[in-house]
C-alpha cells in the first residue's frame, strides 16, 4: 500500500521556517537593517535614492511576476490532477462488464471511499479558512486500513481507479501545502516589502520638500541682505532674526532628511541587493514541497505496477487460452 515516507524524502510537513506564520522574519530582517542605519550620519546618501528607487521598482515587477508564475503553476497542477482523474474515470467506464474491470475500474469499499471524500472536503475547507491542513498521513492511514480489510499484507493490488482515488485525496492536501508555504509566502513577501518601502519613500519625499522649502526661503532672505549690504545699508533686526530662524530650520530639515534618506537607502538595498535572503526560504519550501509531491506520486506508481501485472496476467491468460483452443481444432 501507500508508504508513509522514504528515508531520502523531505519531511511531509514542510519546514515552518518559510511558512506564512514565519514571514514576519522578513520584517525583522528589515528592521535590523534600518536600526543599524540609524547611527550618526557619516555620508549624505540622499543622491543615491534616484538609482536605488529605480532598482526597487524593478524588484517590485520581478516579485509580482514571480507571484503570477507561482499561481499559474498551482492552477496548472490542479488542472493536471483533475484531468488525470477524469481520464481514469473514463477508463473505468469503458471497462464495465469486462474481465478487467476489477483491475481498471474496481471501486473502493464504501467506508474507504467516504473517508477519502471527507479528507478532500476537510483540506478544501482548511484552505478556504486558513486552518490546519489535512495531512498526507491521514491518506496513508486510510490506505493502510483499506489494505487490512482486503486481506492484509499479501493482498496489495488496488484498481487503477482506486489508486487515483487515493491520489486525488493526496493532491488536495498537496495543494493546501503549496498554498500555505509557497503562494502565501510570496504574497506576504511582496506585501511587506512594498508597504514598507512605499511608506518610507512617501515620508522622505515630504521631508525633501520641507528641506527645499527652507532652502528657497533662506536663499531669498540672504539675497535681500546682500542687496542691502551692497547699497551700504544694514538689514533690519527683524530680518536678521528671521534669517537666523530659517537657517536653523533649514539645518534641522537637512539633518532629518539626510538621516531618513540614509535609512531608506539601507532599506532599499536590503530589499533589492539582499533580496535573495527572502527568496531562499521560498525556493527551499518549493523544492521540499516538490520532493514530497513526487515521492507521494511515486508511492502510487509503485502500487500501479502490481495492478498492471495483474491486468497483464489476466489478458495474457485470455490470449493463451484462445491460442490453445485454435490448436485443438
């Protein structure tokens, strides 16, 4: 029957290190980068924002393209599983009232069929509600119980339709895992990055506007003072005080703008240049998911060999009996 696991197979339950519940690690990493950039400014980095923002815009496009590809693969996988089961259903229909119906279209006992149906429904419901998934272990337990009911370890042959019924239940659980550990992570990654960077970009642009405002004001006040000085006149005390106030405000606006610009530069670099650190958990979970999926399908393919042997034996015996009857004549 379907085996629980293989020594070289990845864990059936994917590593939580890259699941949606741990996507806050992306936020934590970005927080640490920004915190480190909050130390005293040693370099004015605001001019770097233009090329870095261009890098960020490219990164956004890439993440969104990745999400589209992740969802497309999920949809195609779902369609493939549905098509496979539909094909086997038609094989079953064609084999009705024939000697090979037991190997091709023989149905599972009522208890097993109902158990698999419940598992499919539970997995679908869990995916909609983001609850606990139906694990492949449940499918294996049903398969083991079915094997015992059929006569124990010596009777392992299941019809093609029966095998694909187990496969359909596994496919629903597989899809839940893919959604939870691949699709949801990619979506959350994009959400964390874009919300954080877009918010900070908006803030720094406002600070830049404040800085430009005081630069223009101070420039105007200095120009007036220079004009009076060129005429041999002294600037009124109120104008001198106004210039002093605005120069102080400009100094403060400049410092705040450069401080936040430096933090934003570090943030964008963490998102773009070091984005592979957030990509790694996603790729790792995809690979582990793929290993598990292939392993589970291999279990079914292995059992299919026994079904094929039984089918070949039955059809071969029929051919031999026909040849024997012809020779007798």
